[in-house]
């Protein structure tokens, strides 16, 4: 099947187009994660979301970023009102998204279906939305994450079952008037990544399962959410993470009073009571992600509802954290896609010295590098998504700490999800920053000016390596997963199966190069497993990098073979080749003297998504020769 190269020069910028329809790499990677029948239903929904995101939501995002929201902690009489005055366009974006089922369709059957969709659907939706505004996606993500915890850990025997069920229904409603948002208040000043140092306390009331929380939370994104999850320590609970319990802390109480009209939350029915006993001290003056109000919250005996078993809060919050880390990765991928799109449009429309910029070999190489990074991030992230979705579909009510109680397939999904998700979050976050930074450079001076998308994408992307754990925290988590879960037992067959898929001779040569690196990576794992803890920690990030490169190379080779088999198109083989070349090649003089210029020769195929016959793949052995 011959694909006509995309003409990016017909666009003035990366808005007012359909983010789903214009991105073949995104569409192909997302499709792989769905069961066939689900994708057949979801494809039109994703295209519709791509259209509204590329037009209304993207336009609104530019204005919201410029004008922002305002916190009004006190009313004119000096009484606490904790009111976030949202930009009016924020409500329009919220309604457009929530009434399309973004937080609904993985928990309840959407219109036209008998069953909910898998979690790959909401993660694909959030990727598309991140082309417009990663800050806007943050509350959407936390709303789903909070619902995941409530669905999994609140059963009929729970003391707050009926009450928490109302919050679950609000978090997952398709009706905007009934919908509420979620949040996760985790960080405290003295704690940071050391969650066990948290000092917020929870005092029981006369009602079973109802507590009063006291303490402060330092980074509270979506500060006025009606469905906030927070960790606190009950009386006489142990120190450290083992003593933390999880609570739902609403913006407004269950009952009582007629709140000032301006004091009520922007959410629906559950916000009918009086304000909860907390103080929203200030909003953070952040570099980016202006769409989500982030602030400091002081609990002053705030009404809170125990979620799950007491002193089990860190494990429950980790369930939400797994989802948030993966959405951080899909958000990074969406940001990379938007930055790349802006770069392609600029290169196709900007004249310099009598030619468009994309005609010059050095720019062609840069754009091929950006495209290859993007497709690498797509492949790894949606491989992690596939295993996460499988885990959620099969294990939502099973004990994640008892892998022996699960079937082989369920155990495989759990181990791969636990290993791939932190690596995806760490690597794609850094890649998003680099891609946005270079996109600014492609646009020149305009790329650094407020009002151009690249400037905002750079500011927004800077938080991605910080949200949900820094690169160091995530790399140490990779070590723990390998040691405690023996996740390598499932990782190795994943790589082997992907490499074994290589049938075309050119891909076979690439697979041989990756096979050598795969063997070396296994040796590195064995070495760190036998080293002292301090040395293993010293090399943890290096190991995470290595796993990403080897796994991604194998995945790209597998996808390249699939494209040859299914569409007789070798374009993906070029992407796989350039990824292997740039990660693993043993080059003399850094490759300058080898005459290789794949990016210039195949710019139309790689960057503009043109087709290539498998017969046209170069006969030259790649990478290490």
C-alpha cells in the first residue's frame, strides 16, 4: 500500500487540524494495544477527540495559559472560601472532555457498547489531549486514578462503602453537571520523595471510617478537587510508610449549611455541603502547566473518609501512582508529538536562502532524529500501556503482592507493567524536554516567544521529570522491581519474541546487532544483582537507560516486520535502523567518515510518512559494521 507523504506545508502552525488523523505513527501504535473489536468502536471516538482537541481545546489552552486562574482564599468579610476562579474557557474544555467519556468509558459501558473499554483507551485519549495542554490533562488523569483506587479497594463491607460509591460515580460520570474531579495530595515539605516522613495526622470521630485530618500538603495539583486522595497517620500507627492510611478528603463536607455561592466547588452534586475544614494558602507561581491550579493546603481537622484497610495507604496510593506514572509517559509522548508537529510545519513553510528549511541536509537529519525519538517513545510507552491494560482487565480485584495466586498471563502482565512503567515515565519525560527545547530552536526566535506553542510546550514539559517521581526515584524503583518481582523473567522473553519476528534480511541484520546488546544488558543485570547496594544504586539510571534502548530497538524491529507483512511498507524499518544506528553503532570517527546519510536519503519516508518498498531497503549491513 503506497502512502502519499504528508504535506505539512499546508498548515501555518500545529493548530486547527486533527491530532489523531495527522499522526500515522500514533494511530498505528495505539491500534496495537486494543483488542480488534474495541479499536473498531474506539477509532471514530479518537478521531473525534483529535478534531476537537486540535481546534477548540488547543485554542482555549493558549488563552488559559496566558491568563490563568485565580485563588480567592478569603471572601470580602475575611471568611475562608477556598475558591478557585477558573478561566471560563477551562469549563468549556472540561465539558468537552468529560462528556466524551474520558473518565467514564473504562469503568462503565459507553453509548453503543455493552462493556467498558480497556485502559488503553483512556491512555490513548490522554495522549491526544496532551498535544494541546499537558497541564489540562493532569486533573483528567488524577480523576481516573482516584476512581481506580475506589473501584479496587472499596467493597460492600467497607464502612464507607455507600458514601465512597457516590464519589466513584461522580468521578466517572459522563454528565458534566454530575461530574467531579480527583486529585492526589502526596507531597509534604519535610517529606518530598520520602513519603514515610509525612506528618499529617488522622483523628477518628464517633463515626466509623470518618476521620479529621490535620497537617499540610505542599504540592496540591487540582487543589479544589472534590475527590482528593491523601495519606495521613492514625494515632499509634507505626512510623514510615507502614503507618500511613489513605483517605478521601473532599472540598466540601457531606452535609450542612448553605455555602456562599462563590465558595462552592466548580464540581456537581457532591459539592452541595459546607466547605471542609482546610485552608488553601496560595497557588504556586509555576513555570508551566498553568491550566491546573497547584497550591498549598493546610488541613485543619478536615473531614476525611478512610479508603481501604488502615495502615495500608501507601500500597493503595501506589495503585494510583502506577496509573499516574503511565499517564505522565503518554503525556510526554503527546507533548513530543506536538513539538515535532510544530517543527515539521516550520521546516516545510520557512524559506531560507531560496529553499524551505526542510530541504537542507542538516535540518533533515535533525527532524529524522526527532521523529525517531518520538516513535521510540511511542513504542515503549504503548507496550507498557498494553501490559498495564492487561493487568487492569484481569487483576483489578486481586492482591498485587501475591503473584503466586495469579495465572501465568496475569503474573506476566503484572511484572512487565511494574518494570516498564517507571522506565517509560523516566525516559519519555526527559525526551519530551529535549524535543520541546529543540522545537524552539527550529522556530528560531519565535520559538522562545510567549504565544508560540513551542515556548509553552517547553515550559510545560519541564515538570514531566518531576511529577510522579524523579528520574533517580524511578531508576531505584527499577532495581526494586528486578530484585523483588524477578521482572526480568518476563522481560527477556518479550525481547526475544520481538527479535525473533525479524524475517526480512535487513531486519535480521538489525536484530543481530540488538541481540549482542541484549546479551550485554543481561550481563549488566547479573553484575548489579551481585554488587553491593551502593554500587547498584550508582548504576541504576544507566541500567534503566540500557533496558529502554534494548527493549525499544526490539519493539521497533517487530513493528517494522509487521508493517512489511501487513502493508508491504518498509518505512518503519528505516526508523528501526536509525534507532539502532544511533544507539548501538560501533563507529570510527563518530561515523563522520562512513558516508552514511540515511536521514537525508529517506527524509520523505521517515518524517513525512511516505511509503518504501521492502525491496528498496539498503543492502548495507547496519549498525556495527
